[in-house]
C-alpha cells in the first residue's frame, strides 16, 4: 500500500516530470516560484525527502556536495571529473545482475541504483599534461 501524496509532493513531481532532468532543490524551488506555486524551500526539501523514501524520486550527490533530484524511472551511471565537475552519462549497466541477486537473496526492495566513477576528464588530463 502506498501512502497518499501531499499537494506539495504532487507539485514537486509535476515540475520533475516536465523537466525530465536532474535538478537541485534550490533550482526546483525557483522553477516552482516561476510557475507561481507558493511553496517554501523547507517544504520543497520535505516533499523531496518523502518522495525519495517512497522510491518515486532519486537523488544523486555531486562531488561539490550538491544533491540533484530526478524521477526514479531509471538507474543512473556517470563518469564525474573531480576537477571541472563535468559529468558524462554512461549508458551501459554492469550491475543489473547484482541488483537482481541482492533483491532476491536479501528480500530487499530496490527502487533504483546509481554508479559513479570519479577521476579526471580528457580535457583536464590534457591541461595537466601541458602544465608538466
């Protein structure tokens, strides 16, 4: 049985569905304001947390500490540069079999997973080579 969503959760979901990309809570707050939806920033955070706990929204934390929220419709995999912060989406997933195994062996309901590799992008590596 799923819990009934609040009005603020529905408003947050509406924006996330329209954007179809990950967004920070602060930017989501601005989007809601521009759509003339009157929610405080704390309410946006509470709605995101409740939606995350329900498995409807997923969160990805960048090396800067910023959290990005998106709908939990797919798993995400990224290569993230520690220097410039660029992030490359990786299409293939090497852990789907592991996810199925963990779900079965631990009776654990998995909503989504993230896989992120951290290092230096090609541009930052080239800049390093030029500097040395």
